[in-house]
C-alpha cells in the first residue's frame, strides 16, 4: 500500500516558492508522511526537482539523490520515497 501527494504546479516546491515558510513546512510534512516516519535516514529519489528541495530535506536528515527518469526502475528498490514532477512522468 503506497501513499501519494499531488500539487497543482511543478514549481510549487522549487526555488523561490520553496523559500516561503508554509511551502517548506508542507514539503517537510508531506515527505515525512509519505515515508511513514521522520525524515532522518529516509532515502529520497528526486526526479525533475531543483537543488532547493534536496537541501531542505537533507536539513531534516534525509538522504537525497537526483535521478533521471531512465534511472527509475533500478532505483525504486533502494528508495523509501520518490519525489517526481508531472513533466517528468511523461519521460518515464
């Protein structure tokens, strides 16, 4: 059984938008809920995200790695959480 969070725009968790305190809090809370535990040690794969989200999650102890859509099949077994933007879904 998995969990999913969908937002209305792929830039919601990037750069300037992530700098807004409410967006950052939402991203942290969403990631912890998706992982089913606090973020310390959670293995997060990021596809189509800028560095701001990875840095935010790393600040809470997550282990983040940037992935390409082609990396996804091999990466899923080692990840606790996959964070992907909508436009990247077209390339998976």
